[in-house]
């Protein structure tokens, strides 16, 4: 899934950047440690033939031929031994090169060495001793020195490591991105709803869309409940669709008590449990939500209740007064049993049967009972709690837990008295992206379909003067039987693309308010339809 790969790369951007910077710094250290300065001394000769009647063309050809032969001369063993003996060295360590200056009869001799003095002494020794072997190689050629060599003042190779560091940084950046992408591709997790059907041995009950929450400083964490007006439409509707499927499946199996659990921590099971109970209550059902995660209770945080106002559920169960502390949520038919005290002795309460008796008494009063329990892979409380429920719902966070561990937990739950009803894919980012693409495509189809159907109406009314086209603005006419009106929208293309999702939502609301298409056709058959033209000024081009 390309969305999960990009998400993993963006999630690990700090690690990738740190790796690239580290490689760049190591490259700097390596360049500084291995840096060896190189100095070059040079001399320039003119070349001419020994004959008195030579022309400039002969001098040019002689220079070209000399450059090739002089290279052979410098590579000869005799000259190297002579120069090394002259300098008092065992071997000839300098590098030499000869090249012809373009379109001239001049030849440039370059000698490179590790120090400026070695380069100067070597080139002076070559100029002093090349005559000993030049007659065998150079032939009928006369060489005149027109530029004497001098001691080089600076090395020819720069010590600045900026260029190698830049190459190393971008190479390490690319390797880091590639490595994270390969790991993300090979990690056997559930990355989208399609993979739930392929990898998980349970039916998909719904995909909860990812909700981006911006937490402000010095303020409490914003509520993730679906009745919060700040929550997005996709998040609320995905919870409602999930609750509708859960209700239908539970009614089909005549189940009243549903246990909500997950494989690991931070998969969002408590939030899913709270929104499931709230969505069922909005359908007119009497729902009881019990926070049975005695190791780490969190429902009082989700409902933003102060810790001192919550209760110790285990203590109330021991006293036999737990039924009296069930709190109604606002004006809905939803009741919540909060718990704010973590306790490791929950197994004793479950073995005593007090929790079972309380749930049994609530079965006659409530339509559904939702039990929010601890993660299955961490503690054994959930397996014991499964004996009190009729069915189990497993919450799976997108791209968080290996599919093999999810299937192992499903096998464990299926062996209890509460078999798995299905799983809920939580924090699904791919769902929101795909829905946005579908909304834009659907809205584009609505606009162009309306243009095609109602182009004749606009032409018969002779309102072509209302249509304007310029480099800065394009005019779109939209007349839809679903809307029941004609609208002429003068929008720039970029602004139209940005408004596509909102236009589609308006279209859906109008379909619920206005009569259906068949009713609109019957109405237009008896009453002539007059389009409403809405014009906006177009900026001058």
C-alpha cells in the first residue's frame, strides 16, 4: 500500500535525516584524515624542426608529434632512474604529463608531487637530464623554454569537503528512504481494509477513519467522542456505520454483551468502545458501557471526567453497590460505569462472581452491554472476562501489529464462550484518502452531467452573455434535477477543485431535503422550469 509506505517514511523522517547527517559528518572526517595535498609545477616549450625551411604547419605537426613522443620519453625507465638518482631518491614518485597547447606549437610539461619543493626539483631535473635520451626519441626537433618552472604556492586539489559531504548526504538520504520503504513493504501488518479480508481470520465490521487532533498548549486533550462538534464528518460516519453493522450481527446472534479488546496497547480500543456505545444509544437503544480494564482504566479520561469524581469499580463490586453508581451520559439512553483506580487484584473479583452477577442483572434492563477490557496479549484478564460476554470485537490499529499475532488472538478468543464477532480497523488513513478521491470524482461527474443535461435550457433562454471565458476565470453552468435549480458558478479552476468536497456534501444534503428525481420530473412536466442564474463578477484579464 503506497499510503502506508509514505506514512512510514514520513514517520521516520527524523531517523532518516539523522542517518544522512551522520554519514555526511563521517565523510567529512574521512576526507580530512585522508587528504593529501598535490602540487604541480609546469614549464612551457616551443617546438620547431631543425631544418631552415620549416613552415608554421610543420611546427604545429612537430608539436603534436612531440607531445606523444615526450610522453613516451617521460615513461622511459632510463629517464626515471636518472632523475631519481639526481634527486637522491630510490624510486621516481612524481607524476608527469605532457600536452600540446591547442592551435600552437607550444608544449606544456606538468609535474605533480606531494610537496611544492619536490614538484619543482623534479621538473628541473627532467629539464636538465632529458637531453641524454632525447636524441633517440625526439628526432629532428628543437625545443626552446619560454616559461621557466617555479615553486607552486598552493595545492591544485582543494581541501574543502563540502562537495563530498553533499554527495554523501543525498546518497544516505536516498538509501534511508529506500530502506524504510522496503521494511514497510515487507512488514506483515494490516495496512488497509482489503488486507483485513486477506490476512485476518475474522470479518471486517468497519474502518474508523483517521482523525487528526491538534493539541494546544496548557489545555487538556480534545475529546475523541463522536458527539464532539470538532470531529470530522468521515470520523463520525465511519463510527456510525461500524455500530450499525455490529448491531445487526449481534441481533442476528441474539448477543447482548460485547467484549471490546485489542492485541496490544495504543490501538484505540477504549475510544472505539465509547463511540460504539454512543452510536447505539443514538439509535434509541439502552446501552451500558463498563470500563473493565482494571489494570489501566481510561474511560474517565475519554469522557473527560476528573479522577476524583470517578469511582473505584472493584471496591464497589466488593461492596455490592456497583449498580447504583452507573451514570447516565447527558440526555441519552447510555449509561457508563467509570473506573479510575488501577488494581491488580481483578482476578479475585472475577472468580468471586460479583461482576458476573452484576452483568446478569443488567441484561434485563439494557439492550446492549459493552465491556472495555485490557489488551489480550498483555494480561490474562481478558480471557477470564470473555466468560461473561456473548461475543468479542477485536480492534486492530492500521499497520501496528503483525497479522500472525492478530490471528493467534482470534484463535484464543474463539475457544472461549465469546467467539469473535469481527474486527474493527482503527485509525485507517487509507480510508480517508480514498474517500476524498471518490468525493472529488463524484462531484466532478455531477457538475459535468448537469452541464450536459441543461446546456439546451441555457441556450434556449439566450443567456450566453452570462458565460464568460478568460485566462483568469472559467464559467461553469450547473443545472441539476437533484438540486431543483440552475446555478451559474463563476469560479477559477483551482478554487473549484478545492470546493469539490463541500459541493458534494451540499448535494447529498439537498437530495435528502428536496424531492426525488422522479418527483422533480413530474413537477417539471406540468410546470415549466425556469433556471435560476447566479452570476459572479469575473476579474479583468
